[in-house]
């Protein structure tokens, strides 16, 4: 099966053009839309349905920075970064714990403005981390293989930030009822 | 997903939540995290001069199973020697809490946390 980048006709890069990706998604889904195969054979209809699933799965990977980075790492180095592992970097984890504590306090106080400001702070950390991961992917050239361990560690960090953002959203929704 | 009664009990009445000063003599701190689910766990032990864990505390941000696993392990390690504490297997935790297969990693995290706390304690002692 084609990897998600190939399926979408994209160069395997970490940074991608989001409007271009959405446009490609629409075109590709249209091409396999069930209506086009309404008079086709069962086999053609099934193939169109399977293709739709493949396209949607690949899109899900490409639009998520974490999953896109994992897919690219797998493609370039063969390393699977999707397993359940334990991270033990004390400095980083202590920082993450403090962020969750801050979130807990804001959530308990039902401080909506505080939560919005906090979300902005984490989003900017997430942006920086995405740029950071991109730098590591860019280091590949004829003289340098990718440092898969280092990239994995940086993807893990992005995953914790993402989780904090999900928790912030949940806290906001709880306040709004 | 249905949680077992024991998980719910630990989740609703977590034992030993809190912190010790990590600079304090005899305190070992273990920090672990699971990137796949974003859980963060801090587990601390307070060890007496003869190597017995007198007290343990935890702080976990994660799902019910992760909170229950860390709560349970703080109960289990109290009164144990640091070597005995390191012998605790994640499978014992998973069995006690009746964790479903998708939540086994929560018990692994708790085992890794106690190991990290013991090794932090040993490192501090050797200084």
C-alpha cells in the first residue's frame, strides 16, 4: 500500500501546505464518490469504498503533526514511533507536570480567560516544537542519516503538549456546560 | 469503557496524593510519562536510614487506570525495602486492578515510576 505522502502525491516532507492538502482531499474524494459508481458493478463500488477509507486514513495521518512526523520517521528510517513507551526525562516531565497543575488550578477556579491565555501559551510551545522537529528532519543529506532517537524524543514532547491542549479544551467545555 | 471496582475506588479515593520536597534527605523522586496517551506520573518515596520505605506519595495526570496504578503502588511499597519495591511487577498491579489489555501500559508506567524513584534515591545517596 502507498504511504500517505505518496497517496496524496506529496513529497515526503514534515512541513506541508494545509490548504493544498484540503484541496487534494476534496478532489480525491470526489473521484471515488459513491454517486459516480452507482451504476457500476458491486466490485467497482466496493473498490471505491475501500479507496475512500484509504484516503481518509491517510488524510488523518497527514493533518496531525504528531502522526505525520511518525509516518515520515517510519518512511525514512523504518523506526515505528507509535508504540507505548515510557519517557524518563525528569526536566521535561517536571515542566509538563507543572503545566498540568496550572491547568488544574485554572479549571478549578473556572477561570475562562485564564484558560484561553494558557491555551495560547501552550499553542505557541507547540508551534515551536513543530519547527524544532522540522529542523531535525531537515538535517538529512548525503552525509547525514536522520537521528531517529532524537526525532522520536522530540515527537514525544509534541505528544505531551497536544495532550495538554486537549485537556484545556475539555476544561473549557466543562465550564461552558 | 468499564473500570473495575478497585480502579474506581482508587480513582475516587486516591491514597497518598501529594509531594515531598525532592531535595530532602532520603527522598527519591521518579518522573515518568507515556507519550501515546500523554499521562504524566510523579512518584516519590521517603526512605529510612536502614533502607525501608517509610512513606510514598504520587501525583498523576492521566486516566483512571493510571491514577489507580500509582495509588496502589504507593500503598504496596510502604514498609518494603527499596530492593523489594523494585521487585514489584506491573503484572501484579494489572491483576489486582483487573486492568483490561488496552490499559496495561498504565501499570507499566507505575512500575517504571517506582524504579525511577529508587534509582534517584540511590544516586542521591552515592553523592
